[in-house]
C-alpha cells in the first residue's frame, strides 16, 4: 500500500511546500490521478497476476512487468497536479503558503498530540 500512498501524497506534499502558485484544484487532481494510476498499475502487475498458481492472486500473464508502479504513477501525480494548477482559475493564498513554509522548516505552530 505504500506504493499507492506515495503516488497520491508525495506530489501534493512537495508542491504544497515548494510552489507558491499551487492550489486546491491542482492538489485534488494530483491526488486522484496518482491514486487511480497506482491502483490500475498494481492491478495489472506481477503482484496480482503470475503465470504459476499460488505465486499471486490470479493466474495469468501480467500486462506490465513492474512490481512497483511508483516509477510511473508518481510522475503522473506531479504532472497532473501541475496541469490542474495551471488550468484552474483559483489563485493560491500567499498567507497560507507562508504559514506552511514556516511550519515545514521550523516546526513553529505545530501542535502536539491530542488526547482523545
């Protein structure tokens, strides 16, 4: 599952911290494309399909030979987040970017664990 979570989250985390123009539309687009591309690539990979019985969930020939789809799905997440931000007419909030930048670099303003 870390393959799928990295594909959905890594582009968003990095672009949120380092790109001032990054906005919500780009974040949602990047997460969805990263998530679904990773799920599809895992579903057609040797992790799910194998020629011999018992080696994977299904018996058959995998459509791709990658056991880790991140090499494809993470760049797709970055690309779609970038395109989603550019085609959106929403403006990024400079104040929020500055706040995230300070928290990411110094830890100031981050709350401790909450007891439930």
